[in-house]
C-alpha cells in the first residue's frame, strides 16, 4: 500500500472519529447534524463553483482551438 493511500485512510478515520465525538458531546444531536450538513453543503458548493469557473476559464483561454478540435467534419469537406 502506498503512502498516499495510507494517509487518505488515516485522514478518513480521523474525520469519522471527530464526527462521532461531536455528535456525542452536544445535547441536541439533530441540531448538530443539521448544522454540520448545512456547513458541509455550503463548503462543497463553494468548491463546485470554483470547479465550474475553472472549466469556463479553460474554454475562454482555448478560444476557437477547443471547438475546432471537437467539431465533427462537415459534409462539404468529406470526399467520396
């Protein structure tokens, strides 16, 4: 097993243990889970927006090169 996989597994275990500790310490479990779900959703929404912005930026920088590379050949250019 590589070092990266080991670190990822240990990080996931740490997050899981932290989540369980936070749920068990607080009095109202439902409120804690709702708060964490809300902040997790906002956090992931931020990164999704960043991801889509980076795609739009790549398309803007590529200009016509992207579209010309992925365009199907027209019928007039095909030779029989």
